[in-house]
């Protein structure tokens, strides 16, 4: 079986953890790439499932287009590249919108301590 991880789920779940554990409301593209790769490994090792991460410029544009009330993008092409949660939104808003439909195994993967280390979260 093959699963897909949508960029909106990756970003929202990364930001929930970043806000609650690191008190920051932004996540870099590099952190997202590393976190996504850890999720792929987690599913392979724990569930013997293949996972495809939908992470590209197209999906980033789609994320901003579909959720302009949640996310902002900062892309300097060299140094400061990240996605930031809008000031009007909270971790609770993200949780209500982006975690309510996740399967238990997907939620476990997003919250796994080893995976969270790729976001520079020490738990």
C-alpha cells in the first residue's frame, strides 16, 4: 500500500509542534524536507508502507492559494526560506483544521520524537 503526505499536512503538523515546543511560528523548507524524509522512513520501518511526500514549488503555491488565511511564504532564494503561520492563527486552529481527519498512524508519525528532531525539537 502507498500513502501520500500532502504538503498542507506536513506544514500544519510541523508548525503545531514548533509553536508548542519551540515557541516559533515558522518552519524552514530545509526542516520540512528533513521532517518529510523521516516520515517516509518511519512508515517504511513501522508499517512497511511506501509513502510519497508531495513537496515541490507547485505544492507550495497550492498551499498558499488554498490556505491564504493560515500561511505566508518567505523565500529569499538563498538564506531565509520558510513558511510562517499568520498572526491571526494559533496551534489550536491548525489542530482543528488539519489534524481532525488524519489516520492514527499518520498522527503518530507526525508526533514521533525521532521525527520531531528534524524540526530541531528536542523532546
